[in-house]
């Protein structure tokens, strides 16, 4: 397999764009080559199978969504307990909405994993490793709720992002504020759900 790191990253970014724009059916060698503006056959030199391309695209999604350590340090310094969980949840949604192609690509990869055992076999463990890392961070920071809260946050926040990026049930809702309310309710310290429409939608 070819090993030019810059070209590999270019191909993976192209794969993310293909997934985010047109879904899993667009994740083909030809589609990725065309999106990257590279000669046909380039992607197949870097990824032995479509499943390899899918799992490396998933890795690239998480690389692009890596939180800013300075922002994390600021949250930890300024917030604790339920307040900190709320801030982290809001920051997750903020990052996903700032990278819509990545968010949609992640959703598409999960849908493709449901259809293709080869993709599920590599994407599933990768996603669970990310969950385990977040749970470890939650414990290290001494945040309330335990591992189960982190699982529920992953599930609920992805649903919130899916709603925001597709056909919102409440178009006037600010999804970042909704993430804050959700985190509070998961911890049993919920603000009244005064609806999330009482603040303008974030741009």
C-alpha cells in the first residue's frame, strides 16, 4: 500500500465529504478519487478494501473532531459537577455542528455498519474504544453519573445532532442549549425544559 501521509489524509477527507454529501453508496474508490481531484486508482493504492477505507475514514472523523485541550482545561477550571457535564455536552454538540460533513459521515458509517458486517467489524470496536476513552475521562475528572451517563450522552447527543442536521423537529430550537438541558436531565438535576425555544437558534 502507498504511504504518502498527506495524500492519505486528502483521500480520507474526500471520503468524509462523499459520505456526508451522498451517503455510504458514494464511498467508492472512484468517488473518493474524483472528490480528491486525484487520478483514478489512487484510493485503491492506499486502501485494500472498502471496509479499510470506511474504518480509516472513521478514524479521520474523530481526528478532526478532537477537542481543543485548551477548551477542555478551561471547562475543568471554571466548572465542576453537573455544571461541567453540561459544558462538556454542549461542547460536543458545538464541535459536531461545526463539522457537519464529519457528523453526517459518522452517522452514515454507523448505518453502513448495520448493512455490512465487514464495516461493522471494524467500525464497532473503534466507536466503543472512543466511548471507553470518554468514560475514563469522565472518571478522571470526578464527574457525576458514572459510565452509564456517558453512554446515554453519546446516544442522546448523536440523536440531537442528527435532528439538527437533517429535518429538525423544532427548527427554532438551539441544539447547543438543548444539549445543556439534556445533560441536566440525565443527571437528574434538570432545568425545566422550558422549551429550548426560549433562546434563539445558534448559527
